[in-house]
C-alpha cells in the first residue's frame, strides 16, 4: 500500500435551475430558411455570481425532440466542463413548443416547468435581439416571430377564498433592503440578486398578505403559483403567474389604482421593474412564511 498516494479533492459543482427557449429567430439563413436556435441560461442566485449561457442553431428541417435531446445533452456536458451540475428543473414558456421541450427534458431526466418566471432568459434574448442579431447577415427586423409582443389577454380569476388571508396591504421597501433579502428568514419563496448599481433609496412596490393561522398554507400555495408580476388593469390589482394565469388580487378605489399605477411606472424606470410579495402571520413578526421577488418587464409571447 502506497501511503504517499493522496486523493485529489473533488471540486464542488455549481448548481442552478435553467431557463430555455427553442424557437425561430429574426434571421434568414443562406438556404432561405428561418434560423431556429436553442437558448439556455442558468437562473441567477445568491449561490454564485456566475451564469451559464449556451446557444446552438438548429437546422429548420430538424426542429424535433430528437435534435433537442441531443443538444440538451451537449449543453449538460459543456456546463459540467465549466463547473456546473446538471439542472434538476428547467423553466420554459413557449406554448407552441411545449410538447417537444417537455419530451426532450424528460428524456434527459430533467423536470420541465412551464413558467414565464424566466427573467434572466428574457434579458438574454433581449440582449441578442438588440446587440447580436442585427449585425448578422440575413437579419430581418420585425418580420419573423416577434418575441417581445403582447400576449392574448385572458380574464383574471379571483384568488381562491382559502388563500386570500386575513388582510392585505400595498407596501414599499427600498432597493437597499431588497438587496439583503438572502439573509431574511423565510419558509417559502424565490429570491435572486438585485442589480447592484441601482440606488439603494429607490422604492419597490409590493403586496403584503397576512394570515394569523394559515400563513404557511398560503405560502405553500403561492410557491406552486410561479408569480411573475403585479399589474393594474383599470381599478383591479392583478397578479400574473405561471404560463398565462391571471389572478384578481383585489379591487381598488379609482384614486388608489391611479396612484399605484404611477408607482409601478416609476419603478420600471428607476428600479429595474422589481416588485415583491410577502406572506406573514402578522405585520410585526420578523419572519416570512413566504417572500418572492418579481419583475415587471415585457413578457415573451
């Protein structure tokens, strides 16, 4: 036995969920066909400052689950070389590609999650559309499958009675406070790093829900909801969530609705569109049953 042999310490792989889009892009290839492209990015978290980015073009005649499965495995291998573990969950929202994407993810033993809570991917696609695609041969502005367009409007459904809580308030916290959210005690939720160059004094609007006896049950329900953003429609406060869900949170007096709508617009200009939802048993307890950071940005159709 060689006592001088030492086992090399294994490097711990970085972990993150992924966000994925597989669709046509505003570029005509040399063969006259639309460009199809797989875009992947990891979801930013407080665990690491890095982000995994991966793109691959797909021939127009191979847009199927077989090609996507092979590409996913290639992305997983490339990620591992860069120190990333295989994701357990991948979010995507593209309804027309749902069956292909779900089949490929399941073939790769990855849980598919249909959700528009893909803020990093939306930023990535917006960057490609503004900075990369226009410089490429064959770029066609606004003709092929626009990505940042409005979705078909659906009527909001009232929040289920069981999850309305005892009371709710519209509130604000500062960007500086939101930057420290990773240190807050919470049972359920989803938070991510805030843009560090934003003014700590800017205010972020949000929704606070209170339930003395059922705060954990409310938070558990919201954790399955995939909340995306809060909006104002006339005098209604709406929560957009999941793939295309809309929930009526509450009706507001016209004056309050106008004030809140103005705050939302100011927040998009000054604070990157950040919002929040918190769930507590009382306003005085320094612990959250649930806390989510949201972003009011253009959602991809």
